[in-house]
C-alpha cells in the first residue's frame, strides 16, 4: 500500500493533475516501505509497484497511440504498454533495492545516499536501450521558477536530487524522530530556500525581448485525407495566417529580425520533392521578409538499395529572400513511432507514421546562421525530452531554441502538457528563449528562466505573436552536460560496492 501510494503521489506531481508541491513528499512512502527491508524480492517488488502506478497514471496515452495509430487491437496496445511499463518500473525497483541494502547496513547512510541512488536510476532509465527520460522527478519543479534554475548548473537531474533529498530526510525524521533529524531536514530545506533566493536575485539577467516571432498553430487533423484541392486550400489558409495583409506589431523592434514558425510536419509536405509546395514556402519567406522555419518529410536513396528511398523527419530554414539556409534532420527518433527498435522482436507493431518504411535518424546537430552573428537551433518533437542532445545546440552556437512538434498523436491525454513542461526545462538548462510551434498545441514563447510568456489554446488554427531575444552566455550544463548525473552514478556504484560487501553489525 505504501509503494502504491508513492506511485500515485509521483503521478499527481505531473500534468495533469499537476500538483507539483507534492514533489517534496511523493517518495516518502516508498522509502518507508523499503527501509531495512531484508528480502531482495520484497524490496524489488515495492519499487516495481511504485513504478507501475506511476507509469500507468502518467503514460497510459502510449496504449491509445499504439491502438489508434499503430494498428494494434485494444488488447495488443494494452499488453505492449504493460510490458513497457514493467520495463520502466524496473528502474524504480533497482532504486528501492539499493536503498534497502544500504539502509540495512547503515540507516543514516541509506537516507543520505537516496538522492544519488535516485538520480542514478533516472539516468539509467534515460539511456539504457533506447532510453525513455519521460517525466523525471526534477521536471515537477519547472514551475518553481527560481529554484528550477539549479538545472542551469546540473541539468534536470540536480532538481531530482534536491527533491529526493527532502523526501529522504523527511522519511528519516518520521522513522527516527529526533532533534538532529529535524535539524538535518530543516537545514536542507533552508539551503534550497537560499538557492531559490539567490537565483531570484540573479536569474532575471537575460536579454530584452525585442524581436518579433509569428508562430502558426496549424491544427491539422491526423486523419484528414489529402487530395490536390484540399492540400491547396489548407496551404492558402496557412499562408494567409503566416503573412497577413496588415502586419501586426507587439512592440517596436530595435532590429528588423523577424521569424515565422510552422510546426513539425503534420501532413504530406515534401519540400525537396514537391515543386509546388517548395514554391509556396519560398513565397511565404520572400513576401514576409522574415526568416521562415517549417517541418517537412525528406527522402534520400537508401543504404541497402538504390531504388529504396529512406524518409527523414526534417526542418528547413529559409532566408527573407526565400533561399534555403539550413536543413536539420531529426536525430533522436521516437521508438515505436518513427521507427521500431529491435524489429525482429517487435515485428507485430506497425509504424505509427503513415510514411513507408522506418524513418532514418539524422547524423549531426545543425545550428542555423542568421544575420548579425545570430543563430538558432531547432529540435524536433521528442528531442525536447533529451537534455544532452538539446544542450549541443547551445554549445555549437545556438542563441535561440526553436522546438517544432506535432502533439496531435497524444489526443486529449495529459501528454501535451507533460511534453511542454519538459521542453521548458531545456530553456532553463541552457538559458535560452524557447519558441515552440505545435500542430494543435501547446504553442508558446518561453523565457530563459522557463517562464511562459505567451501561449495559445489547443486545437485552434491560429497565430501567436510575441517577442524574444538572443542569448550568448553558455551555462555550466550547456558546456559540460550530465557531469552531475555521472558523479551520482559513480558514487552510488562505489558506495554500494563497499557497503553491500562490508561485514559487521548494522548501525542505526
């Protein structure tokens, strides 16, 4: 019951319901259940139950996606999702087992090591096999605007560490009520409060938003059938939204840089293989006098056969003259969406995408150069949840982040809000303005502190206009990546190795 309660509390932290203050208490029941549990099977079971409750609550939308777009029956979608949830829950089980083992040897050490053990388990979940870093605990603090700036130093894993520290010391104070235990809990809470105040004092220092962006939320139905007439009508409407007859200004601009964004391709758009579509896109850029970024599907000769064409999920940036500046091909593809990992094992799962064959991954991060030494980096959809990939855009010179996505696959589940929260964390980690264009939402403008400046209602075909700025400062996280997570992993393995093999009587 305690393990299940922990899973439900972890679920409640994230959208929706989004009760993020629970992040300070959601791990306590699992720690209470696992403390000095001598049975390996029981400690693993406790973690597995917590993980299952969490992932069923947070990620059940995956089953719907597999049914609606993956060609599976209700039973097939539920079964495959359950297998995925069991796999992901194994990392919770690993954490509970490691904590129980350490606490069995030294109760106080178990609580002090719990944050590093938790970060280690999250880091492994994010990287083992294809990795699935969805809704790591630290994302629950994205709305704690000042404290969340810790991520600029440590990445999201530092926030997971902070939250688990409070949970662990709260659990210790409950199990061993004493003045020192209360002092330790109060000391950590005070330290986090001081950090929040410190970031509140310094975190406002970012460039003024003086450049205008127009984000077109296309709201294209995934089930729409396409013919020449319907495609032309849609493109006419989107063009009129992109280049209105009367230019609307949010505020006077210090420089004439403007940007128009369309989302990740939600339709049969082939910039390099459809002459009419290419002309339309070039006309949008030239008639607006703006840089124009949009998603499309590219095809190139396959590596196995010259007659085969491999699809790529791509983004193009056009100059105000309508010339192609850069193309970026999505690197981190969605497993079971854009490709099937381990195809021989999962031969029965159809691709969610309607494109023929598996999508192929791009090979390099692309930073697109604008005028006046400015540059932007655009990452696509699921890549927003991969912090080590996104930071490479900043490290390679990107002064502005653009995230294009098509979250219509998620339906009306909580997933679009979860996805948006994780994208906001990338702005914090790298101290960059984030411009987000989503097919049916959530389209938004986010400042370098992760705060939402402007957003649109979902499921509307409309335009968002607002201002942004360019940032040049590299955060420690952008420069050095997941060093903090690696330190936690190395420390966890080292302490576990020493303590589990150690001899002697357990200490209180």
